[in-house]
């Protein structure tokens, strides 16, 4: 719920104290304020975060945190690594201490000829620190937002996602890592993507924000009338799929066209990865799903990673030749025994990981083929997106953009980590060169978020779902994503 009010700072204090002592603070609030010096166009912006008996004020680079739980005040200037914590009684002197430290840090970067003027300005500022007479109280513009209850967020703890959970979401919704406060979001154990799908579509819906399979979401939306969650254009998992096609070394299969009439084993049928592979084979090699025989394995050797296959990953369209594999055999065993001629699989099958020479990739230089595919089509396949409970967004409209920004900033952190120090944390000998080569082929932001940057990819996947008979009616990008997210872009 939004409130647009014009108030001065004493009123803000009253509002804050009222919220605290009425226990409304536990629900979480964000207050945005803009102020203008009288007779000037200079604008000052303040953001107040209220959560769990704590108030945080963000003013430019300075963060001030008032904690009623222990009667303490904390100052943080992250860019200068300045940190101070003390009692409320020490507040005024503490603030001046922080300002002094900040000023001394600023002087280090100040040209010599401007140091004297900067010091005079600083002394004037200190003298007037408690004086607000130069502020026209009618020029204060404040926006208060109720942020709702503490929420749960689920997803794979990848490098990008892990950084996001540990730092950037806290920066967006609350802060700060330094003072061990309760956060607006809890990261919860969620299992694999199959488990997340089931929890969301056919389970208890334990997660307010969750990573979700892209195709399963499309199928739930189109076939089951699922509307409890909506998508944000954040894509935690993307992958080229030429590497995901495996054959028996003695099969005589050397090119995609050789798969016509063959038996192809899979765990499930309508997962995002398999939908992309079938669509790619149709578009690039002229092989339709009807041109092969499908064999569904009773076990998945990667089940500990991907979770149990969800209902939406097991949709079988009409007119497809499909049988079940021998009970008790996983997909690797089906291929090794000759029960199938090839495998389409989201991850590397167990026997391949173990180094069995009888299981090989169809595309021996899959990286080269995938780069050529991207250069030709501009498609970097999307596997997973981020889903949010619709009711949560309706009650907290600000949340969609905050989540988008948090994920995006986290991704930027990941890029920076790769550039600066990633090589030191990884055992790959050509780690840095691989990153540079990827940027040459795909651009600096090779993993983009946002609708327009991914519209072709999303529309292609919606088309594949319809053409493969997984859905009866066409679905558009506008159907799947929350309307406010169409304006979200990355810097």
C-alpha cells in the first residue's frame, strides 16, 4: 500500500516511533524522501528502511542504523571502509567522528589547490550540522511503502545467486552484513529444479520467490491455468544444448541426420533442456520429434542434482512414438545396453562422467558448434527464470524491480570477480582466456536479464512449446511476465 505525504523531519520521527511501538515495524517499511534547499534546485535524497525494531537511513554514501533492540547507532560508509558503532548517547559525537574520517579520506583525492577551500567548506558544514533553518519545511517530499512480511527465496546456490543472496539482496531490501540483523528474505533449502517446480505448481508453495523451470512454467500456465506466481526476466540458468546429445561409440551415428528413425532415451520428456534440443533439431537439421522413437528411462542418474522429475516435465503430446525403458535402468544403462541409440539429457549422464569410452558426444567439438549457432541465431537458450507469488507483488509493487536490480548487481559482481580474481579460485588453467573468448563471441554482458534483451529467445521457446504439442494454445511473453518488468533494463 502506498502513501504519498508531505512532511517534515519531526513528523518522520513521530511516524517512525509510532510504527516501532505499535509493532508495525516488524512488517517492514521503506520511506523515500527528497528535500530541496530553499531557492535552489539542489536535491537531497534519503531512504529509510524500517525492519525488526531497526531504522536505517541511507544518505548518498552514508548509512546510519538505529537499533532499538540494543539502543545502538551504527554508521557505515562502504566505499571508504569506514565503520562506527556506539550508543544513542554517543550519537552526535559519533556522527562527527565518521564525518571527520570521511573528510580526511576525501582530502586524499582533492587537488592541492582546492584543499583549503574544501576544508573551509567542511568546517562550515560541521558548524551547521544541527542547524536545519536553511531547509524549507514545505519542500520535503516523502514516500512510505509497506514491504510486507519476511519472505522465503529458493534457488540453486550458484556463484551469481550466492553473491546475490549474501550481499546484494540485503543492499536492495535491507542492509548490512556487518551487524547481523534479520533480513527481509530467508534463503531456504529447496532441492533440485524438479522439486522447486513441484513445490510451486502442485505443492505447498513454500517459496515466495523461487527459481523455476521455464518450460514447466509455460506448461502450467497454458495447460493448468496456473496463475499463483508470475515471472521476472531474471534467468539464473542458461545453456547451449548441443553438448547435451550423447551417442554410443559403436552406433555408426556421426551427424544429426543419422538420428532419424533411431531410439532416443531421456529422463522425462517436456523439460526445458529437451524442449530446446528438439526445437533446435527441427530448425537447424530438419528433424521433427515424430522422426524418432522416444524411450523414457525409469531412473535419472542426475536425480540428486535436478531433483525428482515434476509433472510438468513429464507431459507427453499426442502422436509421439514413446515407450518406457527397462525398469530399474537409468539413461546411461539404456545406452550402454543398446536399448537406445542416443541420449538427450540436461546434464552429463553418469557413465560419461565416469569416463566410459562407449558413451560420447554427437558433436565432438560442441563448443565450436554452439558458438556458430549463437552467431547465426543470436539465441542463448534460457532454462530457468525467477517466479514470484502474485499476491506478494500486488501487496509490494516495489519488490519486482528490487529483485531485478539485486540479481543484476550480483551478476555484475560475478563478472568483476571473474575478471579480477576468479582464476585464483578455480583449477581451470585457461580460465581467463575462456572468459575473454566468450565476451568476443557474445558481448560483455553475455548473460543478459530483461525482456527486450531476451525477447527472441523467449518467443522461440514459446513457439517450440506450441509446435511440439506441449501446449494446446499459443502463449506470449506478455502472458508470462509481470507487466511492470517490461521496463526493467540493465545499466
